[in-house]
C-alpha cells in the first residue's frame, strides 16, 4: 500500500470536511436568525415559510452527508473496542455469577436452618406452656375435690423459661470487599386480582387506536385529539 499517497488523500479529505463544517456553522446560524425574524401572516408568508423549511431540510441533508461517514467510522471503532472489552469481561462476570450463586445458596441454607430452629423452639415453648397449664389445672381440680377452695384458687401456672432465639446468620468475609444484601422481588400469580394502582396504561396501544380510528377513536377514560404539525 502506498501509505504516503493515502496520508495525502486523508489530509485533503480533512481539509474538505473542515471547510464544509465551517460553511454549515455559518448557514445554521443564519437560519436561526431568519427563523426568529420570520412572520407568517399571509399566504405569501406561508409560501416563504415553506421554502424556508425546504432550505432547512437541504442543510440537514448536507450535515448528514458530512458527519454520517465520520460517525460510522467512530461507531465502528467504538464497537470494536467494546466487543473486545466484553469478550474479556463476559467470562469474569460468569465466574462471579457462579460463585455468587453458591454463596447465596449457602446463606439461604443457613437462614433456613435458623428459621427451622426458631420454629422448633417456639413449638417446644408452647408445648411446655400448655403442659404447665394442664398441670396447674389438675392440681387445682384435685384441691377443689378435697374442699380446699382457697388453696385451689391460689394455684398458679409456672411459666417455663423462654429459650433464646437463634441469631440471624450474617456471613463474614473480612478484607474481601464482598457484601451480602437481600432484595425483595415478586412474581405475578393472578393478574386479575392486581389492584388498579399497580396497572400502567399501554400508551402504544392507545396511540395505535388514535392512528387507526382518528376522530372515531373511543376508549373510556381517554380523550383523543389532533395536533397540527408542519414538517
């Protein structure tokens, strides 16, 4: 490849691009000034305004012609770099996801065991409390049967000592920067029962209704109307 010739052509192209951009800058400013001063108060004014819009379109076409190749070149270079970056990041993220999933499963199992132990303790305490109540009741009944009414009334239930609740498991990995968070989420089990405040109107379907039926569009709770737009 004749690199010298290519370099010269690229420099010449850069000069052409620079001159085109300078011309665009000048004319875009003139268009804005003209737009601010323009008055549309007659059919002739309307015709002039329409021609002004055509001039705007022509300048936009010129801008796109200058910048589209530059944008494509920059986009292609950016995409190539991002693809290379993602090729390296992908396996790393996958490895983190695998190990993170194992750590989350370990955490959930510890929490499940803690909850199960807490349930067992509550059931044992309830059983002990009921046994104490039954024992006190039997003792009071026995005293009543012997005519010892005051003694029977004085019988009290001896409450069992409550067992300590199992501590919530908090995983520790000091010095690693790893942290564990709990995020609550949801799943929809019956869409028909979802309260109205959680429902979002489908604006794309409403716009399609307006586009199709225009003045005849009719949806309860929605007002359809037209807007004039000049392009």
